[in-house]
C-alpha cells in the first residue's frame, strides 16, 4: 500500500486544515444514460442563457460533448469529497417518474446506491440522500414505505411543477399539483408523516417566467396554524436588477418551516 511521505502529509494538513464544518445541502451528478446527459446539457445551457445569455453563447460543444465526463460519478466524488472541505453532502435529483422517465439524472435506487458506495470508502454519514416522490403519479405514494424502510432517505424531494402544465424537463402527462390539494398534496403529507421521514424538500420554479397556469408551491400559512409535525425545506429563486443588464437571478433562498400533516386517512 502506498504511504504518503510525512512532509507531504504535513503540507496537506496545513493547506486543507480548518475547523469549519462544511455541509453541501444539494448536490447532483448525472447517470450514464445518454438521454439523461443530453437533457442535462440542454437544461444547463437554458438556465445559463436565461441568466447571462451573452456569456453562454457558443459553448454548446463544451457543454454537450467535451464536458461529458464532468457530469459523472467519478468527478462528483473528486469535487465533493477529495478536492473540497465538504464534511457532509446531500445527494438529490431532478424530477422524473421513477423507472418511466429516462431523462431524470438519478433515480432513487441510484442515489441510495451512491450513498452505500461512498460509505465503503471511509466511515459513514458523509453522504445522505433524498428520495424523489411525485404524488401526482399513480403508485408513487404507495412506494414511499419501501423507499423509507429500505433506502433511509434524509428527506422527500418533490417538484410541484412536474406535470402537464410544466415545460421542458418539468413536463409530464399527469397534472401538476399543490401541497394543499386533496388529490396529491394532502395525501403526500399524510404518507410522509406515516413513514417517519418528515423532512419535505420542495423545489420551486427554476424559470424566469413560468408559463401561465404552472403550479407553484402554495403558501403554508394554513398548515402552520396547526401543531407542526413535518419540516418543510423549500427552494425558491430570487431575482435582482443588475445595472445595465436587466433582470438576473441572484441565487437560491432556503426556507425552513414546520408544517402539519392532516391526521385523517
């Protein structure tokens, strides 16, 4: 076994040492499915052009061809755990019906498999995973028991925009949904409470101007009036005026709220 010379080890300790606790709350990589990588490249270019179009002109070849290895598991592990001071990372995924939508970057089985592989490298607990749920797709609520017991996710990831009113990777044949509707949202919150996995991670719009009628995560005021039993972690997008360059996205804002699941069946 190769052993690093003591001088190199000491230099590494000085360069990488520190007492900060670094937790990356949302990380991704892309599976080796060709259609998933093609969709990812389209999304990257679309988001980049919507924020700073002049900086993203002419880089299609770089994003679509030259950087394919940059989306891989190997690069993910290198960037997150070898060349950064990240102590704990959360592995998540975009939307996509489980085993039905091959555009999805990682399915739930791939996320838990990545966590189990990482745990074999050194210790446990450095990588935790979401499980993505689409309450508006038949059968997914029923799978939550198996996912919670066998895969032990840190939280449920959901996209209220994913459905027939969505666009691009958010578009699916079933209707989009809201947290407070009786068809999908309320049954989902009940199931989350029953499984014991009570972190609900809600993704808002990633578009500058969502199409008219696209579902958004609703205000949780009514839920917060009751005794809290779930933790809601929502991602939204803020925008700010940049001098001389129009409206640009400033970044992500995370909001943690305690919400209550309905008690009825």
